[in-house]
C-alpha cells in the first residue's frame, strides 16, 4: 500500500482549490521491512516565508512554492549553500520549527534560521520572552489552563459582557479580590454541555488596604438574551479580545448545534442591541482542542478562514474529513471545500 503526502493550496476568499502537489510517497508495510502506517512517518506544515511554504516530512525539511507547489528548497539545498552545516542538520523532526523562516536546532545545539528568497541560513535569535512577573503580583497570577480556553468575557459598549451559564455567572460574580475580572479564565467552565446566555457584569473599584483594584460585584442577565450551546465569543487569533464584525457594532459568537456527532459549528452575529442578526451553520464539527484536528482560524481583511474536521458516522465507523471554510463575517455567507473529496462538502 502506498501512503501519500499531498499539499493543497486554496483561494482564501472562495475556498476553491488553486493547486495540489504530491509532496512525498512511501510504500507502507506491516513488520520490520517498511514503515508502519501511522507510526513512523509524520508530516507537518510549518509556515510560509514569502513564496516559500516550509514543511517537514519524516526527518526531511523542504520548501514548496506558494504559486504552483514546485519544490524550491530542501536539506540538500541548505547544505549546498552552507557547507558548514553538512552533517549537522537535525535527525529529530521536532527540532524543526518556524519563525518567519525555517528554524532548526543543529546537532551541535546551535540554532539557525533559513529566511528570504535566497534561503540564507543565519544564527537564530528567538524573540524576547515576556518579562516574568515578580514580587507580590507573581503570587497572585493564576496559571492559565492549557488547550482551548473559551473567550467568555469582553468589553462592549463601555461595559463588561459575559457569556456564562448560571453557575459560571455566579462564580464570576464571587470576586472579592478582582481575580475573575482580571483573569477571566479562572471562572469555572462547564464545558461542552454548557448552555450559556449573556450577562452584564457589575463592577466596583475598591481599596481595602494599599492596593486599588476593580472587581465584580454581580452579574445581571440580559433580558430575553439568546442561549448558546458551548457558546464563546469569536476571538482574534492569538489574542484575548473579540473579533469585531465589519460595519455596525456587534459581536460574533461560536456555538454548537447539538451535543452528539450530528452537531455542527455555528456562528451568530449579535447586533448593537445584543439581538441575533443572523446565524449560520458551518460544515464543521465543533471540535475541542483535543480533537484529531483542532479548529484553526485566520483573519483576512474581509474574510474569516476556518479549517477543521467534520465527523460523521457510517454505521460503527467514524469518518473524519478536513473542511476549509471561507466566511464573510459581515453577512454569514460562506464557501467550503472538502480536502479529501476534492469537492464542496455534501
């Protein structure tokens, strides 16, 4: 049996394919005479540097052109340009990474980055880490949970707006030291079965000793507010702030349609009065961070690109397919493409 690694390029505005390139193939066999399927050979897409799309297949890095998918660089090319790196490229594929170029940890523990159209390798200096919290504040800063932390508290119209269940809102309002306001991820999370509604946070400023801070004193439900299964605000990628929809003031909310495998990821736009403007159901499962393929989002000037899995049942078998969705956050209109089928989702 042959196993193939393919790279697909899609138009981010239409989700239509631009090109597909077979990157690597190998013959899979059980036993010791060949690689065992799913256990020894891995592929990772690392990132894009200009026209170069870097990935690593097995132990081998390579770069493909974003224009047409042809291979433009690989380990041999790196060594040819930089003979001093001969025999020093990593054997462990986990020692490859990306930071505006291919980053790797050489065999002598030196770090290098390959950047630019000429593929020049230079010593890699990582960006400075955030300054560690010291003193009294270090003892007060709680550890952020790992994985998918839902965005449930935002500033809207000059006030704090929460998306909580009743118990979550009660916990958020119990805030004598301001931790739930300052660190919203410390509020309890009722998880995938949570049915959340909108709550206005009531805030006061206090100075019990020599420190002045804000804290929640209560949560008031928004009258006739909508309810969302596993609801959370759509966040800007990599940030703890909401993604503002184009045009008039409002908010975007991710939520699930059902708790079983028939459930689908949905998006609702709330208008300035916090009423539903529209809701759209996407051909994606509402996958948590521990799914086979956790959901990923990218923002463009007028589009939101979402990549994730769609899980369906075929008897006792679960079929997981990768769908790419390009969505207009102003209207909810979207286009989608199923990577495995090479066609729009059925």
